[in-house]
C-alpha cells in the first residue's frame, strides 16, 4: 500500500478484525485510506498488529478489544471510541464477527454451541447495530452499516445447524434494518463471502492480499440512488 | 368431524397448540384421526380445551403444559409423554411455537425482545428437535419433524427484525436437519404460513376450520421417494 | 390400485404424460380415482398404455396426442377434449411437459437447443395455461393449474443453461399466474421435483409406483384458505 | 465528467444503451474512462448521442446499430467491432437489453408478447454471450460479462408474466455461465436493478447522473478471489 496522506475527516468502525475470512485486515487497511479506523475484536494482539500496520503507512487507527457478545462491552467500547475520535463523525461500520465455524452432528451439539453462535451473530450484531445506527442518525450525512455473512447465511447444511442459525438470523436483521433505515439515508448491506469459510487455511489459500477489501468500500461509496442490499463474493475457482 | 374409531398405534406430538396461526388446533384434531396426540403449550387451559374436544370425538389426547424456551421443561415433558404413552411409538412431531409477533422500531427494541424470539424459535426448536430425533431414531419406522414458519422466515421487514431473526434461525435449523436426517429416514419439513401472521383476528377471518390442518398430515404421509422440504401456505386472496 | 367406482363428474387434463420424471403416469392414475382424465403427450403409444391401464381399473381416460410447443396443436386438442368430455367441467390441469434434459458446453450449444427448451417449457406452458384458465374461469367452481419444475428451475448450473432458461421461465409464469388468478379462485402451483432429473434410469431407481402421485392431488384438494404456491419433492436419500 | 486522457488499451461492449433503466448511458460514459467502448442498440440516434458525448470528453467510442434478437445481426456486429477496434482486446461486455416493460392481463397477452420478451432477454443474451465468451477465451487476460436484470428476474407478478419469463430465463443463463466460465477466468455477473423499472419517468426521477454507473466498473475490477455473481441495486427510498 502506498502512503496514506489525507487526514481523516470521518471514522470507520470494524468489528471482527482477524476473523477467518481473511478479509477484515485488508478491508481495514483499505478503509484506512479514507477514514480513521476503530478496530474491534476480542484479541488485542491481532488488533494492534493491524493497527500498527495502518499507522506505519500513515493512516489513523486504534485498537479496542471488545467482546461482541456482551452488550455492556459494546456500549463501553463505543464510549471509548467517542472519547478517542471526538469530533470525527462515524460514516462506515462493518460487522465482521463470527462464532468459530465447526461441523458437529446435531445430536452431539449442545445448547451452548447454539447460544455461542446466536450470541455473536445475532445478539452481537443487534447491539452493534443499535450503537452504530444511533450514531449515524445523529448527523446529517448518513452512512453505511455492512454485515458479513457466509454460505451458511442462505443454506443450512448437515452438521452446520448451530452456525447457520446464527448466520440466518444475522441476515434477517440486515434485511429488516435495510428496509427501516434505507429511507432514513443509512445504507445497510449484507455481503456473503462464499466458499472461503469452509477452507482450513484461508489466508494461505487466498494468497497475499487478494481479498474482498474493495467490496466494503465500494458499498459505502454507492450513490444513494443505487444501493446494494445483498451481494455475494467468492473465488473464481469456487464451485457453487 | 366424524367419530374417531381406530385405536391409535402411533403418537404425534404438537408443541405450540393455541398459537395465533389458527392452524394448530385443527391440525391436532386432524392428526388425532390417526394418532394419539400429545399437546404441548404454555397455556394449560387452551391445551385442555383441544384435548377434551378430541376425546369427545373418540380420539386419544393428553395435555402437557410446557415452556418451550426451557430445555429442562422440554426434557421433563418428553419423559412425562413417555410415561403416559408408554408403548406407542412417536411418528410425527410438529413445532408450531412462536414468540408473539410484534412490530417495533429497531432502536426501541431491547435485547430482551430479541432473546425472547431466539429462545422460542431457535433454542426451543433446537431442544424440541433433539428430543424428537432421539426418539425417532430409536425405532425403525422413521417419522416426521415439521416446523412452522411465517413470511418473516424468508424476508426481514422494517420493524420486524427480532421476530424475523428467530424465524430465519428456525429455517436454518430445518434445512440443516433435513440434510442430516433425511438419509436416516426422518422427514424434516418447514411450512411457511404466509400472510396470516399480519392479521389481527386470524381465526375470525379464516372462518371456521378452514386451515392448514391437512398439510401437516400430507407431509407426514408423503412417500420417502417424494419428500417436501419446504412449502408455503396462504389464503387465495392474500396478496404476496 | 383398487377398482375405481365413482363415475367422474369432473375432468383433469395432464400434458406431458410419459415424461422422464416418472411421476406423470402415477399422477394420472391417481387423478383417475376422482376425475375423468384427458392425457396429452407427443407419443401416442405411451398415452394409450396409461389410458388402457386406467380403463382396466374402471376409470375414465382418453388419449390426445399433442405437440405442446405448437399453439395450434394445443388449441385443437382442447377442442377435441371438449367434444369428448362434453358436460364434464375441467377442475385440474397439470403441465408436466419438458424438453429433454441434456448437458452441453455453452459454446457447443445452438440457438436451436435453447429454442427447443423455450418452446416447450415457456411457450408451451403459456398456450396450455391460456386454454386451461379460459376454461376454468367459465364455471364457478374454480380449479387448479399445476406446473412441474426441476432443480434447474431455481438454479442454473454449468452446461445446463438452455434447459434452465426454459425452467426458470416456466416458474416466472407460474408465479405471475398465481398472483393474477389466485384472487379469482384458481390455484396455480409449481412443484419442483428435485434430483430425479439427473438420474439415468429414474423409474428403475425409484422403484415401482413410489412417486409424487399424491402431491398433485393434495395441491388440488387444498382449501382455498391454505394454498401452496411452491413446493419441492425429492427422494429422502437425495443430497441437496 | 473530467476529460478522459488515457489512451484505451482495452475494449468494452455495451448492448442496450438507451434502455429505460437510465443506467446504460452513464455506465457507458464511466466505462469510457478506461476503455474504448462499442455501443450497441437498435436506435442509431441514441447511440450516436452517447458516442459523441464520450468523444467530446476525450474518450473513444463508436456506434453499432444492432438488433439483439437476431443472431445474424449480433454476429455481423461483432465482426464490425473487430474491424473497427482491431488490436484492442475485449475485456468487459454488458448486456443491458430488454424488451419494453408492459403490464397486460394474461388472457389478453399473445404468444407474440412472450416471444418478444424471450427473443431479446433469453435468445439475444444467448447469442451475445456466445460472441463475447469466444472472444474473451481467445486471450489470456480473461474479462467480464455482465447482465442487467430487474425485480422481474426474481419475482413473477400479476400481469407481468411475459416480461418476467424473459428476465428469469436471462438469470438462468447468467448463473449457468458463471458456473461454467468462472473457473476459466471469466467473471459472469447479474445485476438486478430494482424498482426503477416500474417508474414512468425514470431519468427525471433519478435525477442527473446518479446511477448505477460505477457498479459495472466495480464488478469488472473485482479481484478474481472475490467475484460477485449477483447483486441488487435500488434507490434508498425504494420500498422493497
């Protein structure tokens, strides 16, 4: 990446940096070309690694360790972001969190497995969206709220019920919010990253930096007369 | 309904009797033509009303008050059913439970609203399905597990996010279970009852006994070479 | 099949008898329990075989060789049916025709391949539906118009573009007609028979008479407060 | 638009310039920033207007009047394009043609109405795709083939059957081609432009140049590890 030179006048928040889709890191860096970025995830180490990378390139980034399944954690994180990026208005928020993908026969699955999936993908997305939307509605310019889904968002497969239930629920939220907040000038979109999720070593397989990084930026930049609500992203060699 | 005369040699379990779709009562009565029926719901009164109606007509039915959102309640209910209908094998189970439908602006919704929806539609369905599937796999004849959905199962609308998240999640479970347990001889199906959910006084509007009662029976009776996974049901005058 | 004893007071028309889904023959026989049946297909031999089978069992059936891709052929066939079954009102019509399924690389496909698919699945369905709907609207009792689809109705696959284009187009017609004629009391439905289409020797594989025969009858018998617009049918062992 | 200064080293072909979606003109101009553009449509006047506009801005464009429903017309047009833009390799092709949208009760529709829709949307797309794909496979760099759909591509509505049948068929082709040619390095995508099609005076309503122009360019520029097969575009105020 070439040096980032513009001083950021707007803020992007990304939760779920470091998740297995391999896209969040690059998305963050890409968003950092135009925005100050607040990076949220459970793992402090991963956050600071990406944060430093952005800073080295001249961008503005800060890390906010956060447990997305906890409403309290999300609320206090948003307060911390507000303090840190005081006058910079939020424009883009990306929800990229996911419970870890695992295949398990249904009768060996526990309610805990299902609750973990719902806590992150549905309840986490809910609380994140409430904080984001309140913020976006507080200024005139509107903004974008983008959720990351997977093949399991549109298709339940054998041994994937718990994971899929969370991802389906997330997509339900996305559609509902798009229909409620679109007319208020807020672009809510859902990106299905296909195939990638099933692959053991995604980053290696995708190769260096060949990811969905530009899709999120493109979605946010769409003119309000041409908004995309749902799109899919998959490698050209992926069978689907 | 004409007198039921056959002695039941198999059992049907229906959870969510009395729910607003107006279908469960009639479904129960219809299933009672061929099966002993165990009726589950939160409200004891509604259960006993339908139960008595079936008994009056010569059928076999019993009431099991149950909180479907509680794993413990479901487990102890299944034990009670086992005791009551000792030698009669389970063949059909219908999950007809639903959190109450309400429209609410997203920013006025609480995590409680969402959790209520998930607890019934996803976690409740999960625990119910585990009990049902264990039972169905314990004998050779197979059987059917049928979930009831709504328009909100396939479309998130403004102000309906919490309800839709639960219904989407339920459909994810249904698809996953169909793909896992179909090859094991268990028919998992998902019935979308459209339009009805938006109507204030469904029973009145639908008129007497004009309901989906036969659809569930038909699904269970389908030959295993011709199983339906998903179907929709709606009134002919419904705009969709 | 046990002897058919009731004298038919209504008529069913089935086009595409003998098609590879293996369902039409049994559907016809099943419909013949309650209806006089007019059997349409290109091949006279197949028609007369099924027709005789029905007659042997005491049912009423007649054969009408017909090229479904020709508007003229459809129109003259409907006139012949009218003459033959003079006072018996049409109640059920099943469109089961299909161009033959073949996989072919796109660049080796010709416009003829595509036109053959469209002529049967879209234009054929169009003309058949016009004749059926005019007839159904001419009496008070309403009736059903049922189309048979395939996996290719909802998913375009590599090397199947021409076939899928026809099947997608048929589904478009089905949805449009359901929305236009449902409020007029005519039940338009679309049945996706999955998996079967990919199998070389369907009839053998499915075994004797284990087919979708009851689904069509069930659709027609649905109460008008509980109509299904789309359903899928597939063998329990089918991976999907 | 600012002056176009780069000399084009690759070619984009757009068929259906001037169609009512309001997008083609702007898409063409946008593509002309990076490509020489061959503009195809039935109406010579509209073509030359856009062509001149591009040339005035320093771009390279030429007009090719073409009847997309005729295989001969498409073939001879591609030969003419080849002659005109001799050494410039094709990289992007956009199929934006559509039969004119009209609502008509089904029983008043003629086979001609349906054939017109199929001839443009399915057979036209078929022949266009064959010419494009042969060309794209002839060089190493791959390229993109993008189809424009509408709400009627995924939903058949009352009185819209003929139009929808064509649009559904087009989407079937798009999915099939994506699955066949993706692994060969050719990006096939389908863009649903929602809502716009139902609006009497689209251009006025959309306002000046606020259109989907960037979506097509973005699709073509996607890295091959992150291809979109289907996306929707709609105005933020559109109810959907």
